[in-house]
């Protein structure tokens, strides 16, 4: 018997923790279980062809917001070419409407809902005749098998078995047996399941069974990541620091055994970080960890309505303190379309979070998930949302569709200009022109739309040129400052070959540049770590600019680990 666990991921660099976890738990059937990972960027016909060539007896899909449309199409087509195949689904996108899915798709044999490890193993027992029926397999909704050659029929009875109690997380084997399989992918890891909070927009609020993996196992597994020099490990724990001793144990371990190669990503509640945790974070190597912090809103009415526990003044204090350390990448989230949040109050939320200067500010939009409290109260909130995945908000009692569209434009501008990290100096100048940061991105969005720039895939250089024109449109008297700032921003990222017009003719003469690199090749006053390179190689690996009588040296070999920007030296002539 051949069992195929299939995942359709959002990007190639992603991996699907769920399918690997199922396979590891069903180790007694390991030889029969195969994993196939695809992406939503692949043609459905190509995925279908690959599945057909593998000819599994049982096909299981892991279902999420980003892939459910693909899965539905594949399920319909694969049954046509492999009519005897058994098809099961699992994951958050089908767990809370399982019977409805079976009614709509007669091709399906059943759905595993909730945690799947034990359920999947018992299903395999059933298909190996070690279990006589499915009636006592908890955690499944299934189409009763009538014994026909075809495994499905629209008339077959749909049976809903009780939900399965949650599993002891320490019983799940370590899923990454061969690290070489994940050389070019992000590793996902969980040291806990469940969430202590009850946010109304989140499915984690339904299951309150918070449990932790045994720390002896966690440390052993972390060491394998460190030894393998995995570039990034993302913890999928919903609120990693909800238990102080657990967080301290993990962070202390990775700090003590760090080899300078692996970055660890954590979702945390900033207002729960205590003094001991903050002191430990301050000692960490720059780039060892990055923190994702869900603020969502600073409107107290909104926070209360969505059942969120968050003290924003404490968030501000903690985020500011971590930022001052200069060693941790911080990613802060906002959600548009929440109850009691109108356009004006969202502006305030944006400005408050933007002022904290995180490395990334994600402006997301409410997704009305099946089974969530938000879905149950959609009528009360006059909440209109997409009927198709990702079920994103269209309007609410407090925010019109026009407002949502305006915020969509702002989201794009924030992503392009702020989150890219490519325009830091220029944005700092522009922020002084507008009444607040929100207005800057609002006007940027309007400029793109008014000039038919908003539906075009622009090159990096073109983005700089557009921003320069935008700056002139609002603050022409400081054109020289914008040219300098844009030039610095441009070379902070790369030594571009084609110099844009706004940068002007280089002020640095060839002889002066040659003289600098001649001295640097002998003295290595600024370029540390270049001792094995000659002056020609050093010139290719750096960029030298002259501004206001000073030399500006961009070192691309020694980049900032948080921003990926070149190290910069501003050199007065008397220091040469």
C-alpha cells in the first residue's frame, strides 16, 4: 500500500511541518508513507500529473487558507484519473466544516479534524485491517463505506465522530531525520501547542489545551539544528513566551550553544517579557533571534471586543528597549477591519506602531476563519468578507470598502518602501514633510494611483526614481537632500552598475579613488577582513562615493545582520 502525504505550500522555501509530523508518528508504516510538497505557483496540471505518476492508494492533503482552492481542484481531477484512490483531508481549513466539505466533494473519503498524528495512525491501522471499522476512530468525519468498488457516492451516509483529545506533544517524534532534505528551506519547529489567549479572530482560541514539549527533547533537537547550521528555524508556538521558565530555557540554550549561523524566529507577546528575559535577549548575538509581535490595534475598544489581552504602553516600553540593543529583528503586526476600528482609529494605531521603528511593520487584513468567534458575530458587526479563500474583510460597520481599498494601497507602499529597508534615509526626510507617518504612505499610494503606477511591476531602480519624483512634488526646495539620501539608500544595498540620473555625475575623481584603495590595501584602516584581497578586488566588493567633501565607503562584505545593509564609513579628508 502506498500512502502519499501532500502539501501545497505558499512558497518553495516553506516546508509543511504537519505532513512530516504525521509520517514520523506513524513510523511503523514508514516504508509505505511518502511526502510530496508543491507550491501554489505551480500549475495544477503539473501537480496532478505528478500525483498520477506516483499512483498512491491513499492520498492525504494538508489544508490551509492559501492552498484550499488548489486542493479542491486537484481532488476533483485526481479522482477521474485514479478512480480507486482514497482521499482524506486535514488541517485548519477543513476541520470546522468537515461535513459540508464531504457533501460538496463526493470524491472525498473523509476528513481528519484537529490534531492528526494519532488519527492518521489509526486510519492506517484500519486500511491494514488492524481495525474493523471507522466508528471508533476519534477525530474524523467520514463517508461510510458501502463496500462498493468505487469508494465514494453522493448518497453515502456522512458520519461525524467525536473530536480527539489533544496529544502529549512529547510523544511526537522529531520530524527532521535528514537535514539535507531542508537545505534550501525554512525549518518549522514547535515546542508547544495551544494558546492561553482567546482572540476572537483566531482558531487557536478554540482549543485551550496548552501543552509543552519536554525540554530535554527540545534541547536535543535544537542542537541538531545548530550543528547542521540551518539558516533559519521558525518556532510555530502561538505565544512562545507564555510560560517564563520554558522560554528562558530555550533562549538560554541557543545563546549558550550558538555557532553564529542559525537564526531562530519566535512569536511573542511583548508585554509578557519580563526583566530576566529582556536581560538575556540583550546579551544575544545580533541576528540570533527575531521576534514577531502581534499588536493588531491600539484602540482599547477593539482590543476588548476581540478578547485580546494586551497592554500597549508595556509593548512600547519593551519594543523600544529591545530596539535600543540593536541586536534583534522585530516584526510588528496590525490587522485592519477589526470591530470598532474605523479609518481614523486605524490611522492612530498605525502611527503608534510605526513610531516604534520595527524592522518590519505588517499591515494585514482581517480573515474571517471558519469556526472562529468572528465568523459567528459577522452579522452583528455588519462584516462583509470574501466567499473564497482567504475570506478577507471587505467592509464592516465601521469601515467601508472604499476605506479598505485605501488601506490596501497604503499596505503596498509600506511593503515596498519601509519593509524592504531600501529607503530608510529618504523616508526619514519625507516624514518631516507630512503631518504623520500614515499620511506619508497615504499620499504615496495616491501618487502611484494618480500616475497609473500602482498596477505595474517596477524595477528596483525605477522605485528610487519614482520616490524622487514624489519627493519633488511635495518638497522641491530640498531636492539636493533627497538626491543625496536616495544615493546613499541605493548604495547601501548594492553596488549598482547603472547610476540613476538623480545621483548625478560622481564627485569622486578616479585618481582620488585609486589613492584611497592603494592606502587601504596597505593599511586596512577601514576594510577589515579584506587582508586576502588586492586593491582591484576591494574596489569591486565596495563602493566609494564623495558627498559634501567627505568620502562615503560602502562595505558589502560586512553587512548589518538585521537590515542586510552595507557597513558605511563617513571619512573626513584629515582622517585619511
